[in-house]
């Protein structure tokens, strides 16, 4: 049999041989034309991570903010640190109920009634997720 590239085979010329050709070993030949390797498609890029976008946005905040905005910024940094701690605990399997209770206490101290509706929704989503994780611990 002669191999002429991908998907092409043909019977080799010559005798099919009997016992004599089996003892001497089979012959194998490859066509001399180079075979082009197929190139695999590229890996699709993942969507941007929103938490990184939020952190970059926080880094760009001006330090000359009014006192109320500085308080809100400090609360935001505190909340992000707690959320990162919880994320790490979830990923490593070392999350404790105490961390979730601390998060709930922090969130209950926030007054977001007059805040932007998008911020209200984010805080509500975080509260729900914390409650779900606490329910897994039996609280």
C-alpha cells in the first residue's frame, strides 16, 4: 500500500507476495510531496472581568473629593476587600460563616436608599448571595 497524503491510499505496484515477502518484511513508501499541516484556529478571548474594571475605575478617582465622597470611597474599598476575601475563601474551600456574617453586617450599615439604582441593585445582589452562602452553612 502506498500513502500519498491525507486521505489518499492506493495499492502498491508489484506482487502481493506470499510467505517469502512476509518473511523479508513489508515495504512502506511515502510520497515525496510535503504535506501541509493544518493550522488550528485561535483561542477566543474571554469577556473582560468586571471586577478588574471596577478596581481600575477606583484607582482613577481624584483625592480632592468632598468629605462625604471620601467616606463612600472608604466604604467601597472596605467592601471590595471583604468580597475579595470571600471570593478567595470560596475558591480555596476555606470560607467561614463568620466572614459572611461580617459582610452582612457591613451591608446592613450602608444606607443606599438615596443612591444610584444600579448601586442599589448591586448591594441587593451581594446581600442575596451572602444569604445563600450562609444558608449552605445552616444559618
